[in-house]
């Protein structure tokens, strides 16, 4: 008969808990693996066989329906040339330069009369009217462009005629003075450039002209001759012209130009003749345009056509 183990009553619950935990720990412990059985363990699979080498690749046979592409060398395009430089108008090449020009011929009025009578009672022939002639004064001018828009244009014309006639008869010599005539013409203009292109400049030119002429005439009488007759004349023009100046830059000479213009002038003219205490005066006012009727008239009539060269 087995002996009974006696434990106190207060230790029974603790013993039951310890037995329960011991059983749970045994259940969680894995079982030891059994040793492999050589008879039942399968062997490793054999290595795969070495593949046979691929057959040689035959050369490609050209397809007659699709020929092989042919490559052609194409030349490279030429580089694009740079754009041409912007042109310089001929007008701008003459700024701050001095242009010498032929301004034409100006006709200055002058009275025609002859002294008559004696030294004590001189007179004129004709004595009640004025016969007028004109004295041609060729004028030269210069033009200087202060800037591209404004220029100044002074001009000057001079005329003189005179001399004497000599005659001999044996030991007697006679000298007769010719009628002397002097004329002076002054021009002042201020050209404005309204616009320009490569070879042409459009102009507007306000201007003032003044001309004067004078002459003294002796009487043909040899004894008790009257004094000389004084003949005078002058003109004053105020007006404006419009035209164009064409430069010869297309021939490589932009300094050479030809100017054509038409204008409107108001001209005031006065002529007089006097001897002793007798005098005759004639005054007239004209409003006229410059024009020409014959080809050679371009070289006459002030302010119509002018050739100019800039230095």
C-alpha cells in the first residue's frame, strides 16, 4: 500500500498551478527531428546536358524586289551671306561741307537817258519818261549744311563795263570815254531739307535777292556841255522756291549734284535818271514765277537750275 503524501491544505492551489504551467511548457517544446533515412531520402537531380552549338548563319541573300539602299553624298548648302549694310543717303555725306554752285544770271534794271541842254540849263532826253534796260549780273553761290535739315546759301554777282575810244588826226588825238556801267547782286537763301532718299533731296528755299546798277553818261557836246546824267536802278526780291537736288552717288560722286526748282517771287524795282535839278523816276512791283521756255534758258533766270559741287 502506497504511502500517502500529506501536504498542508493551504499549499494545494499552488501545487495545482505549478503542475498546469509545467504541462503547458512541455506542449510548446518541439520534438527532436528524427535522423534521415538514406533509403527513403531522394538523391539530388542530375545536371542538365550541355546544349549543342547553333548552326552557322548563312550570308544574307539580296532581295531582288528590295535593293540595298544607296547612299549619295549631298553637298552642304552654302552659308547665308550677311545682310548688306544700311545705305547712307547722299545728302548726309555733304552735311558740314561747302557746296559751290552757279546760281544763274540776274537782270538788274537801269535807266537809259542822255543829258541835253547846256551847263546853265541841263536837261534829259527823254525828259518825261524812263526807258529801262537790264544789266546781267552772273551770280555764284555757296551752300553750307549746318545739319541734315537746315543750310545757309549766300551768293554774289558782279558786273562792270567801261573803257574809252581814241582817235588820231595828224597831231590831234581825241579820247572819248565809253559809258561805264557797274552792277552788284547779293543773294541770301536758307534751304530746308523736307526729306531725302538715297540720291534725291526735296527742298524748300526761302530767299532774298538785292541788286543795284548805276552808270554816268556824258553829253556829246564839246562846248558848254551839260553835266553828266546819273542813271540808277535797283531791285529787291522776296520769295521762296521748291525743288529737288539730285546727287550723282549712283555714279560714285555724291558730292556732285544738280538742283531744279520753281519759285514765286515778289520783286520791287526802281529806276531813275537825273541831271542838274531835273530827275525822272519809275517804280514797279512784280509778282512772278521762275520758269524757262527754251533748253538754254535753264542757265538764265535766277533760281531755276543750279549745278553744285561739295568740297
